[in-house]
C-alpha cells in the first residue's frame, strides 16, 4: 500500500494514498505503524483525506496502532471524509479517536499549541 | 482426374495410417504415447477411410461418425482438446506432400480444398464437443453447489427460533420474527435462549458480507451463545443457585476477546438483551448494532442506545449496559440495518429515520402485525426490487400475566 510519511518537528504525519484500507492492505498498514512506533515516534497524525472506505480489518489496524501508542504517546486522526466519518459514528469509534478537521490543526494539537 | 486422386489415396492410405500412428505415438503427447501403437493404427486407418469418402465422393457421413467416436474415446477419456486437434493436423502434413507430388493444377487445388474442408470440419467439431462437455460439467458442478447451499440454508434456518408449536412455551412474552436473507444464506442470525425459569436471552447478529463466509461466522457465534457453552450462563458448582446469568456487557466482552477482527476480517455487530419476566425488567448491551426501539404501551417511543463498538476491537470501548422496566403492552424490535439500508428505484434511501417514524405509527397492533406492517412498508418502498442486504426482524411483546381460573 502507498503510505506517505513525513516529519514536522517531532510529529510523524502518515498519509495513506489509497482509497481503501481493507483486508488487502490492513496488515501492511498495521505493520508499518508498528515499526514507526517502535522507532520511537510518540506523536502521530493519521491523515485520511484520500480514504473513502475502511472495512473491519482497516478499523482493527487503526485501533491496534492506537492501543500500541496509548500511554506513551498520541495518535490523532484528521481530514476524515464523510463516508469514513459515518462509519466511525456507526461503530462509535468517534468516541475513541481524536478527530480533527485538518492536518494543520492535528499537528498543532500534538505540539501542544491547540 | 477423380480417378487419379482415388488411386493416390488407395495406394498411400495404408502407409499414411501407419506413419500417422507412429508420429502420434512418439510426438503426440503423453496421452497418445500411453496408447498401444496397434490401437492408434486402428483409428488412423478408420480416419483415412472416412476422409477418402469425403474427399473423393463428398460423403461426410463417415467423417461425422468417426468424429463422434473419437470425441467419446479421447475427449471424454481425458485427452486435451489441443492434443486431439493436433493429431489431425498430422494427417495434413503427411498427405499434402504426396498430393503436391502426384497432382497438378485444378486437380491439386480441388484435392487440397477437399482435404482442408474435412480437417476444418473435424477440428471445429472437436471444439464444439469439448465446449458442450465442459458446459455440462459446469452445470453439474453448479447444480451440486446450489444443492449444498440449499442444505446449508436449511441448517441456518435451524439456528433461528423454532416454530411456535415446537418452542418451549414462553409465558408473558409474545415473540415474532422475519428472516429474509438476500441470497440463499446470509450473515444475519438471531434467536431466543432460555437462561432460567424467569430469564430469557435474545440476540441478533449481523456479520458483514453475503453468502457462505459470513453465514459460517453466524454458525460459530450462535453455538458460542448456547447456555451450556459458558458464555451466557456461568456454572458455579456447589453454590446455590449453581449458575450465574452473565450480564449482557460481559457476554459482549467475552465475544470481543473470542472473535478478534483478525479472525474473520468481518464487521460483526450484535445486540444481546435479557428479559426478566418475573420482575418486568430488561437489560441489554449492544456492539454497534442499530439501537432497538422500545414501544411503550402508552404509545411513547424510545431507543435503547447504550453499548460499545463492533466485536473484535480488543476492548477499546466498554460495552455499556442499561436496565429498563418492561411492562405489559411494551414491545421491543431487534433488527439488522438491512431493514432500512436500501434504496428505491430513484436511488432514495429508506433510511433509519423513516424506519423509526414507521415504527412509531404502529402502536396498538400485536407484535406479529407490527412485523407484517414493517415488511409490507419496505417491500412497497423497494417496489419489488431485490433486497440489497439481509433483512432480519425480531419483535418481543410483554404480555399481561393472566391467571386462569
């Protein structure tokens, strides 16, 4: 899967360049996120601007990443499309994830400026 | 002229048949190599005679009969289509040099045309026969699959509540249900389990997707929820009473760890509800299933909205529980989102709100009638279009306990 990543100060920005996070990509996604967390990244922004479908595997992979980092750091999600947002609402995941409208706000939140 | 061609074929036929058989035996592939040479000489001689009749006299009856025999013998015997077709190309490579040597001009041209016509006819006939054979095999395979699917659907039906007359009598409750998988078999399942004299458990499950894979998951979970499996009733040997009814939140928590998302890679939603008929109370928890409406006897309407996320997310959200009074005349509807997530021919969604307002207006009817009305409404909306998702509905009505004199 195409997973763009960049650093802004100490914040890692992960930007999946895929329409779907599903059974075919979830394992790779989970693996990559896990490597970044193991490498010491403690502030991660997940930009979902390109994603318009997430299945249970995709949701599970995001949840795994969140669980892995929790207690030691933060994972913030941003730029969520309406289709994915309604999935988050339906599965009540909007209560679990920190969701911000833009990447900029997400980075500021993790840098303690928001 | 004809005389000359006749003479050529008569003169060479036997030798060609022999050469043909030898080439087949040595270069025709594993299947021909596995046949005795004498058998091959037999068939190539027959072929030579049939082609003689066709090329010289224009009589194709022997060729057709021969083709049919070879189809049965070779294609049905497991030879590949290309093997059989190549075998007949050998005849061309043997005969053409002889014709070119012995004939000239028009005589040669007409002999070659005759030969080509015969071989085209043979090769096309093999293709047709092979295709029909493959089709017949596919149809047979499909028939078998359909039969298996029907049988599986029958087994899935057995996981639903039993017919009224066979069900253990549940005093104080009226239960009705509808089950309409959009294919033969589906990812919805629901049932009633008796937990003890006063408590009944109700569950409804929706596994994402259609067909066999989600259906197998429904089989597994239905099994897990059976009282003897320890998930819904916990044994406490030596204590009194010697069992505990597991609360809905704890049942969902156990399922959450038993069915992590990696196991089936499907969305799995479930609502689990326990009705205490003695005290007129209900308690439920919900794993991201659509919230059930509670229709009060006085006509008021509320949604049972507590719960957590889908099953398999490793306890990321707690499965909240809620307890409610359940009084005579009150009704509860459990359903999967297939009940409202479908569109009419203009692409308009039926939608959850329309569903709720439909249910609000169905007060004063028996639970059986309520379900009939819902199905009628969604069928009217869909205008005879096939449902895009499984549709499941289960209604529970609390009745006045009557004492018969």
